[in-house]
């Protein structure tokens, strides 16, 4: 048995941060660390699936100077992680690391009440897969460390080294044929300045499907932070299409057996290029084409472009 290297306390709220920190927890345990996890929000389900033995109630949380603290960073929901960083700093822990699952919206993740946070809320290191943005804060910029999201190495080993179990009846009957569309809560994160919303992008995609691939089955996978039923009214306007809505769990199953993957800027894209699957970023109506996704993902800026790609899929 390995010598215990110390205790790592881990915090995450959103699914992207949960995935990154679950992976880091996995690697820390290999190094001999005792891991305690304190998830909230969508992260609770991620930890229940991957590391239930590490989850502790927040009432049991006590920071020690010898702790290594690791947090996710959840965009507009980062308040929880930032508060944990502050408490850890007050307790004088030896090191705090925050992990960005995607290399954008940097300053948004360190914003509270409309302002960038200062020293008490900042980790010692901010890991980012790439340094694509310059922070308005020199203190944030100086903490950036370019380091691959540990989740991608983890999922290669744990999720996609062999086919996941077939548990969904829709997937079982339509595997290899259906399109996977992953949604995101765009307006909450970016407002209305991009020229599109999560609703308009999904509508553009479904319009293209009706024109070019009306018989093709479609799985619409909701972001874990979105409520079930969010898109029901929109989906009801497309009765000709063969739609299956998924609001929880089974992402690797939906992804592994899909024909192709569509969405906006989802962190799922990093998994889809690993599998690999043809992957497309829908940006119809955008004021500019954004390219904040891994190599191999193709941006589609019009319904006609979506139709062309659907036709090419056969």
C-alpha cells in the first residue's frame, strides 16, 4: 500500500468542473492522497457515479494547513468554488488549484456581483487546457498554468476503452444512426450579444434536419444545469422528426453510439473527438464565428451548412 501523501479536499458545482476534478481526484489517489469530495449542484450526480466513496457532507468539512485543495470553476455558478477558496485561504492550506474544463470565459469564472474577485478568492494555480484569453486582472493572469484537462486522459481509460453498456432502449434500437444534439445555457452565460440563443440554435438544427434528414433519429441531450422540459415547446413544433429527449445521465452511452454530434460549445466536444465522432458547432446567426473547441470540430454558421453536413453523413 502506498504511503499517504496527504489529504486533498475537492469542490465542484457544474458538470464540466465535476468531470475535471473527478479525474484529478483519481490521479491524486494513485499518488497516495486521501481524497474528500464536497460536490454541489450537477456535480453531486457526477461524484455519485464515479467516486461515491470520497463524498463527504459539508458539515464535516474542516480545512487543515496540510491540505491540497482542488476546485472546478463553473462559470456563472462559480460562487460555491470561490467561497471554498476563500475559506481554504483563511485556514492557511498549503496549496489551492482550480481547473478550467474549457479555455474560455476566464474572467466570468472569477466574477462575483459584477466584479472580478481579489486575492482572498484566488487559487495559487489556475489550470487551463490552453491560454486563449487575457484576464483583466494581472493577479489572475499570473496564476494561469497551461495543462491539459485531466478528464480527457481519465475518460480514455475509464469510459471509452471499450463500449459502454447499452441501457437506453432508444440507443439500443437506433445505435449508429441517430444524431446527438447537446444543449447549453447560452443566454445565462453570455446574454444576448452573440446573435443567437440556445433556443434559436436548436431551432436552426431541427429545421435543417427536417429539410435534409427527416428520417434520421435525434437525441437531444440537455446540459445538467438545465431543467427537464426547457425545450418541450420548441420540440413540439417539429412533430415530423424522430426525437428523443435526455435530461440526465448516460452521456457516454449517447455519445459512443451516435452517428455524429452537434451543439454549440459543449465540453462534450472534447469527448466526441476522442471517441471519435464527426462533431459540429452550430452558430447560426452569430455576429462572428467562434472557434473555442478542440481540433476537428467544424463550425456551421448557416442552416444551409448544417444541411450539407447532414447530407454528407449519408
